[in-house]
């Protein structure tokens, strides 16, 4: 450790990175850009890939179409201008006596590249080799400048070498040297309290040994397994992360099961009355989900259940039927939704369903103010309102329930675990029913909702028409308008969706406000056009929606406020402008607004020619399938688990190494072991589990109310 260190750190893993020998304040700042502040952070900074430098091939031996690693000297370098591509390309020609190869950078800081890749410098390069004009080349290679003699450099050559994620000023050779210091000096401090019987059953290697092997693989390690992050060392570290996640979820689930709740044993008279007056029958999937919910509600401990179903599968009516059982037992139900438009839509539908049964409903949003708001608070407090429907306003401190029995949370992925907890605290351990129309791949459900039981509504109500989705380029705009005109003339209605409410100086995008005017005046002067966006007042939005529902508006120009909860059976066409700007699940939600009646429906995705490759993949996925689960799988692959649901905001511990998609088999094993352990020792009171409990609390940092356990 550096002599300038001001104090002795009791836990050496918490030693600030700047006090590691060879680091100091300047490099510590560069490490900080990578999120590395302590020695422990450094140990978890695993290589992003590995190169086999045991036998470096000559340039003449490198094969096109393969990822290869070679060594050579820069013979010349500089910027070339390609007339046909109209762009500048930085090139470095490298030779080793057996042949030459060109390294190319199509984008990057030209000044930096010139400084780094000067004639005469020797370097290691790695990347996919290709042929161009009878010459081998690699585009955007991984490059490392070589100084000194290769024969004597056993850290960077003659072995499988780790390649780390770089930042400017902190390059591979420096990183490797410092990581070697950290691994040699501190890896023995790492330990995991996972019980020995689990370690043996899962055939896991020693925890600190796993880090040594992952950073500097010993002789005999498989290069392929290392690069796929499937080596024994990787598996041990990943298992550890998943185990603590699943242990937390298992304890939370067990804790809920031990809480005393309300047993809702009702005759179901109100529910039956509602079913009798509906114009449709429940599907088998809806009936099954409702039966699972009723079984949970009759138990003496709180229900914690997720209803998962695609757009339009009929989750809301199932939730309302559950709410009526609570009302029948003299309690209240609260429904929390993420947007005012969705909340208002729920309010209009649910009031129409339940008020004829004598059930009183109130709407609570931030738009309701003053004396009207105070009066609603008062009626909720006195129990005069039996079903409360609202946005975040439902969890405000001033809202007091007479007796909250059921908390229903719609579009759960829009809320974090904290909001779920706040709503739950409004009553004495009420039942919790979570709904989502964003289909969740099983692996993600096991992490995000690992503490919930899941009901699946995987069947659409009869009469739902499949939606044909077509991607149109900007040049086909008139063809899209032709389809709109044709449908409106048949008596159908149309949504046209824009990403922005108003014109933006920063973004060159069409906006709903200006385009509504343009469409009225120049494109569809004979049709009735309305505008709907999130900045409108509540009563304005309600009036527009009612006018659209009643057919007084033929074309509704809107932003994504219509993403959820809008039900217009007569709408048969949707045009999404700048479709390349939207995420997959958002496009799927938007598309779910049409095809709700008996007419064939079309969703037109108008995309700009500048679309990125990822945007093209998204739009092609939308053309291929209407299946929400397939869409979700594709979305998860494109965005990765962190962004798919905002794991950071969901209240779960972050993964430093584990990846939900790639490491599913390890996740399943870790979950099995964690749930088995909690079944055997629900409060982690056994002597051998005390360290486990301490590590768990540290990792979860009091999230998900785990502090109450034991």
C-alpha cells in the first residue's frame, strides 16, 4: 500500500483505489470514470474479453473472416479521403516482414489517432480480418502499443491475456499492471458466506480463487469459455450475485406469507351481478386468473400477485371483480395507474360498471385541487368511497383510507418497489395485485417479481382482430395518408401518433400540435380532427376522448399519452410518425390501441431513412409478430436487462457481473438454492447463516423492507 495513505483501513477491500501502489490521485480520477473507487470495485472490474498471445501469428497467416490477433510495426499512417463514401478514414499500415495489413478507423478523434499511431511504433492488434482491394484490413481494431521486448513480458504475452474496458489515458498495459497489483495484494480478502453444502452441491470453486482466475487465467483455461464468460471463475462470481438477489426475494416472499392479513371470504354477489350485466363473457384465461386471485384473497395472510397479460387481454375487469369481493367485505380497493389519461379511462369504465351496483368510485389525480380534493379525501377517510382510482396522488401523505383491503397497481413497470410499498402501507397489510401489459420474459419475472405469485392471461377475448404492421419510409407518406382516407370513408377512426407535443429547437422531428393544424388544413380538410396530449387539463382530455369514442372525431392526433388504457373498437388504423424513435414495448403498447373491434386493422410505422441498425431490427420485429412475449424477448435482447425495466429504479441490488439473459441457467440454480435455504431456516438464525444474513443486509441496503426480517 502507498506510504502516503493517511490511515489503516480495517476492511482492506474498502481501501480507496488511489492508495494502491502505482495508482495515485491522477490515475484514481481515470478509474473513477469507470465507477472504480475502492479496491473491491477494482476486483469486480472484470476483463471484457481475452486474447490468446501464447503463439502470435504472422500477418501472412491471418485468415479473413476470423477474429485474429497479430503483432507488427506501423509503416505509415494518416487520413485518407474516400470520394465514393464522402468521408475521411484514418489508416495505419502495419508490417511484420511476412506481409502488411491496414488498420482503419471510420470515426474517432483524428488528432488523438495521429498522436497515438505514429510511424515506427510497434503494436498488438486484434479484430475481424477482411479483404479489400486484395489487401487484408481490420476496422476499429483493439490496439495496444508495445514497448520493450516481448520475450521478457510475461504479463502481456506468452499467455491468455485479459482485455479491459479502457478510458483515455488508462490503457491496457497500465490497466493490466495495476489489476495484477490489486489481484495479488487483495483477492485473499474476498470471501462469500454461501454455505459449504451449497458450494459443494453446485460444484463451485473458491470465491477468491475465482477472481484470480478470471483476471489472469491460468494455463489450460478455455479461451472460448472465458470469452463467453462461462469459465468456472465467472460461474462462481455470477452464482454469488444471483444467490443474494434470490435470497432477498425468498425472504421477502416468506415474510409476506407470515404477515397477518384480512381473509376475504365473500359470497361474490356483487361480482356475479357485474358479470350478469356485462356484454361479454370472461375468457378461460381470465377465469383461471380470477380463481387464483380469489384463492389467495381467502387466505389469512396478504396476497402478493402479478397479473401478466398482453395488451387488450382483459386484466382490468379481473382486477375490478377482485375489488368487488373486498367491497362486499366492508373494505376499500385502490387502483394506482401511471398516467392521468389511463387513470381517467379506468375511472370512466369502472364507474360505468360498478355504480349501478351501488358501489361508489372516486378519481384522484394532481389536477383535482382545492375544496374538491379535500372533499374526496374526507369521503375516502369516512369510507363513503369504496373504490379509489388515481395516479401517484393516491400515495400522498394526506390520503387516509377507512379500511384499505386491496391495492391494485396497473402498469407496474412504470412504478418502483418504493411506490408499491407506500400504497401497501396505506392499509393494515392489504392484498396487493399488480398488473402489467408489458409481457415479461420468465427470467426477468424471476428477478423483478421474484417475491410475487404470477397469474397469466394468455388468451385474447373473442373478436379481437390481428393487426397488420407495415414499415413505410418517408417517401411512402402519401400512400399512408391514402390508407387513412380510405378507412375514414368506410366509417372507421384513426390514430396518428407523434413523439413530441410541440416543435423542438434541438430535435428535427414532427410534433403533434403543428401537424394537427397541417393535417386539418392541407391533408384531410374534409375530416374531423382532434388533438390529445399530456399537457392538456384533465377535463379537456376527457372531452376529447369522449368525442373520439362517440365518433365526433375521426382522426385523433396524439402523443404517447394514448399508449395505455384507450379503448376505441371503431379505430382500425394507427400511423406512428418517427417510429424509429420509439422503443419496442412502447410501439407494441401503441399498436394495442387498434384491432379492438371487428374490423381488420393496420399499424403503419413511418420511419426516417436515418434509422440506426438497432431501430431497423425493432421495426422488423414489429412487422413480424403481434405476440407480446416475442416482442418482449427481442426488446430484452436489444436493450439488456438493466434498461428493460429500469432495474436501478425497481429497488433491486445491481448486478456487477451477472447478466439475466446470458446467465439464465445459473439464475435458476441460485433461485432453487436460495428458496430451499429459506424454507429450512426462515429467519437465518442458524449459527452458520449469521454471516449470510449480514452480507444480505449489506447488499440490499434495507431495500424491500428486508430490515424487518429476523
